[in-house]
């Protein structure tokens, strides 16, 4: 496994491996053409054909981006249980459900997940924490050669365990099914391909050996071994890296960010368009806004118009005012030269009225509706 950014204790053995990889002369390929990966040749969540080096390898040259990214939610979208901040901070978690009692206990830097029913008990070591814990964290463990998703998740709003969304609440058939739901190989691959880096190997199979927990730099920019070598040798440093700077707004929001956050197309194909839970599918919600479909290519209303993918999520409404006013200030013209209207109600905190926070049942959290609109409070959640 390549290094993830360690939180609890540095892993010297793994760090040594990274250095060895960087120094490995086999990674130097003097014959490679001086080209960057063409747009479209690298896509997140697909098998990649280059070497991965891990985000810490970018720090020497991209220090500012590396530092902000390390603290951002996406960087910790998954962690090995050993490096899981939430479990380290909560060394004993419990839940009782009728005759079943659950506990997750921390022992010597590892976490054991245990269910007890009458005189029977089953306990397994947790392999991965999924989610940085902004709204929830779910656990994956290995049992009998397959990954399972924990039936319980940790909710920071409650400071305790509760049911994982979508969990059937009927009486479990066995202790295994009381612990969690067995994932097919395909589901496990999907889970890691969105929450980790280099999770997909040849033939679209889950690649645990090369997997780097978290959405690292290379989850978005592609494998960077060739780029790092070229930059170190002082050669064309834009070689061997996917720049992303030339993607049009809608490509970026739908095909790129949408490959993990779910695109308009993907949600349209879901039964009931994902129900109220689709408030979490920002590319879909955003595309329904007249701000967006007036000119989908406009980068000011793409995901990066409001979010720096290298930085933590800004939570103050005032941060977003300038993003709206880039189009809605009086006198500003949209790209097709038409003047965009401004608000008669307020000139600040735009998102508090036009991007309402929405609760999703069972999620113990509110999510931001990216369908920007004049909200009519009497109306139900517009699908
Ligand atoms: C030895 C120094 C060095 C290392 C290590 C390095 N880079 Fe770079 N990188 C550069 C230089 C120099 C450039 C070109 C100047 C620029 O755009 O900042 C560059 C450019 C880039 C660009 C393209 C920017 C553009 O113009 O579109 C991306 C993306 C990038 N690097 C990502 C990474 C990632 C991801 C890593 C770690 C896996 C990494 N780099 C490691 C030196 C380095
Ligand atoms: C490889 C999959 C992947 C891609 C590509 C991706 N994301 Fe994410 N993103 C995630 C996952 C998974 C999370 C949830 C992380 C968590 O909360 O643990 C997330 C969370 C976020 C968050 C919330 C972070 C927080 O602290 O709560 C923002 C904002 C975000 N992504 C923006 C973007 C933008 C903008 C893009 C495109 C430039 C993008 N993402 C591309 C997987 C991805
Ligand atoms: C298609 C990509 C995709 C797949 C597959 C996926 N997720 Fe996510 N997940 C995301 C994104 C994007 C977010 C953040 C956006 C949001 O708020 O829902 C997220 C958020 C989460 C969160 C909340 C994180 C936090 O810090 O609040 C948890 C927990 C989670 N996912 C667990 C899982 C588990 C477990 C699996 C697989 C069994 C899985 N996800 C599969 C993309 C995905
Ligand atoms: C969630 C996806 C995502 C992640 C993770 C990510 N980037 Fe980027 N990065 C982007 C996008 C999108 C752009 C293009 C921004 C633009 O066009 O303004 C970009 C731009 C860049 C640039 C060019 C910036 C500039 O202003 O010239 C560099 C360099 C870069 N990224 C390096 C990194 C490094 C290093 C990391 C990890 C520490 C990283 N990126 C992580 C999506 C990502
Ligand atoms: C890329 C430019 C752009 C950005 C950025 C933008 N908008 Fe818009 N917005 C438009 C256009 C174009 C329309 C449709 C024409 C019009 O109403 O003037 C529109 C329409 C609207 C409407 C009316 C919707 C309706 O249902 O009638 C509201 C409300 C709105 N925007 C609020 C916002 C807010 C709040 C933000 C920031 C969170 C924002 N917009 C960001 C361009 C933009
Ligand atoms: C017009 C501005 C704007 C645009 C464009 C935008 N967002 Fe957001 N986003 C916000 C605001 C405001 C929040 C809420 C921040 C807070 O209060 O914590 C947010 C929150 C989020 C979150 C955290 C989960 C939540 O529901 O609060 C994720 C993930 C996210 N955005 C992803 C995306 C993605 C992916 C795109 C592109 C499809 C995107 N955003 C485009 C303004 C924007
Ligand atoms: C207190 C809630 C509130 C805030 C804050 C707010 N708006 Fe509005 N906005 C409304 C309401 C309600 C309407 C519809 C009734 C109206 O036009 O007076 C509206 C209408 C609009 C329209 C449509 C105007 C038209 O003539 O059709 C736009 C565009 C808009 N707002 C953008 C913004 C922007 C940009 C901001 C931040 C600078 C903002 N709003 C802040 C409540 C708000």
C-alpha cells in the first residue's frame, strides 16, 4: 500500500517505500513524448496506466496546495482503521438494539467491531473508515474473503453510533448480517473508487495493493510518477499530468466532479431520481438551476466557481456572495452579453435563501441544495 497522510503516527516503513519509489530509476522514461495527458484520456475512477506516488510526493514543489489539501475533507474520504481520526478520538462506541449489543473498541491502534446476541458474539477488526466524518462515517471490514459495510455508522451530530442509511431494520439472520452487509466485488470497487486513489486495477477490478486511502491529488490529476521525474530533472514539468485547466464548466461539473458526485445523466436514470437523497448529488441539482443552464460552459457556475478542490469547504455564507455577484451584481453581463438580474431583497448571504439546507431522513445532517432558485417555502422538495 502507498502512504496516506498519516494523522496519528507516521509510518516510517511506508514513508521509506515512497522515497524508494521516487528514486527508482525505472520510473525515468527518457523516450516519453513531451506531451501532457490529452483531455479525456484520464478520468477519475478508471484504471490508470501510470505509476502513483501519493500526495506527499507533491509537497516539495506544490507546498501550498499540498498543505490545504491535506486538511480538506476529500483527502480523508477514507482511511485505514489504524489512521482513522474518528475512531482514535472515540475509543469506545456502543449501541444496544433489543438483544443485540454492539461495540467498537480501540486496542493498540486498531479497532475491533463486535456484536453480541445472548451468549453468542462475533468480532472483526475494522479495515477502513469511509468518510472523513463531516456528517457520518461508515466502516468496512473483511470477513470470509469479502468486504462488508458496517450496519452502524458514526454520526458527529449525535456523537454516537446509529444505523447506516439504507439499513434494513428487520431482525438479522445471523451475527454476520447483524454486523453489516456483504458487498459484492463490484460494490466494493465502486466504494473505493470514489473514496480512495488508484483503487481500480486491470479489467476494472478492485486493486487493494496499490490503493491509497482518500481522494488524493492523483485521484483527480492522474498518476504522477512521470510528472514528478520530469519536474525533478528540470524537464517539461507539465508532462505526464492531467492539467484540468482547460475543461469547460459543464465538462468539469458533470463529467469530472460528477464522476464521483453523480452527474445529471446518472441521477436522471435513477428510480424516482434518487428521491430526496438527491440533494446530495450536487451536479444534478446545480444543472437544474437557470444560472447553470443559461450557459453551462461558464466556469463561474461550475463546481470550481464556488469550491477550490484543494481546500476545505468554506462554511461562511459571506464567502459565496462574491461568487453569485460575479454574475448578479447590477451591470454585470453574462457571457452571452445579456444582463443578469440582481436581487431586490438582499445584497448579502445569498446562499442562505437561494440554496436552502435540506434534511435527509436518517442522515442526521443537513445538505446544501445546489438547485439555485427562488424558494417557495410551501412547496415540497422539487425533484
Ligand atoms: C519536483 C517538483 C515537482 C513535484 C514533486 C511535483 N510537481 Fe507538479 N509541477 C511542477 C512544476 C515546476 C510545474 C509547472 C509549473 C506550474 O504549473 O506550477 C508543475 C505543474 C503541475 C500541474 C499542472 C499545472 C498546470 O499548469 O495546469 C499539475 C496538475 C501538477 N503539477 C500536479 C502535481 C501533483 C499531483 C504532484 C504530486 C503527485 C506534483 N505535481 C509533483 C513541479 C513539481
Ligand atoms: C474520485 C472521486 C471524487 C472526485 C473526482 C471529486 N470528489 Fe469531491 N468528494 C468525494 C468524496 C468521496 C467526498 C466525501 C468526503 C468526505 O466527506 O469524507 C467528497 C467531498 C467533497 C466536498 C465536501 C468536503 C467537505 O469537507 O465536506 C466538496 C466541496 C467537494 N467534494 C468538491 C469537489 C469538486 C469541486 C470536485 C471537482 C473539481 C470534486 N469534488 C471531485 C469524491 C470526489
Ligand atoms: C459514485 C461515488 C461514490 C460511491 C460509489 C460511494 N460514495 Fe460515499 N460519498 C461520495 C461523495 C461524493 C460523498 C460526499 C457528498 C455527500 O455529501 O454526499 C460521499 C459521502 C459519504 C459519506 C459521508 C462522509 C462525511 O464525512 O460526511 C459516507 C459515510 C460514505 N460516503 C460512505 C460510503 C460507503 C461506505 C460506500 C461504499 C460501500 C460509498 N460511500 C460509496 C461518493 C461515493
Ligand atoms: C478533487 C479534485 C482535485 C484534487 C484532489 C486535486 N486537484 Fe489540483 N486541480 C483540480 C482542478 C479541477 C484544477 C483546475 C483548476 C482551474 O482550472 O482553475 C486543478 C489545478 C491544479 C494545479 C494548477 C493550479 C494553478 O493555479 O495553476 C496544480 C498545480 C494542482 N492542481 C496540483 C494539485 C496537487 C499537488 C494536489 C494534491 C495536493 C491536487 N492538485 C489535488 C482538481 C483537483
Ligand atoms: C455564471 C453566472 C451566474 C452565477 C455565478 C450565478 N447565477 Fe444566478 N442566474 C444566472 C442567470 C443567467 C440566470 C437566469 C437569468 C436571470 O434570471 O437573470 C440566473 C437566475 C437566478 C435566479 C432566479 C431563478 C428563478 O428561478 O427565477 C436566482 C434566485 C439566482 N440566479 C441566484 C443566484 C445565487 C444565489 C447565486 C450564487 C449562489 C447565483 N445565482 C450564481 C447567472 C448566474
Ligand atoms: C454557486 C456556488 C456553488 C456552486 C457552483 C457549487 N457549490 Fe457546492 N456548496 C455551495 C455552498 C454555499 C455550500 C454549503 C457550504 C456550507 O454551508 O457548509 C456547498 C456545499 C457543498 C458540499 C458539502 C455538502 C453539503 O451538502 O453541504 C459538497 C460536497 C459540494 N458543495 C459539492 C459541489 C459540487 C460537486 C459542485 C459542482 C456540481 C458544487 N458543489 C457547486 C456552493 C456552491
Ligand atoms: C432573505 C432572503 C434572500 C437573500 C439573502 C437573497 N435573496 Fe435573492 N431573492 C429572495 C426572494 C424572496 C426573491 C423573489 C422575490 C423578489 O424578487 O423580491 C429573490 C429574487 C432573486 C433573484 C431574481 C430577481 C428577479 O428579478 O427575478 C435573483 C437573481 C436573486 N434573488 C439573487 C440573489 C443574490 C445574488 C443574492 C445575494 C447577493 C440574494 N439573492 C440574496 C430572497 C433573498
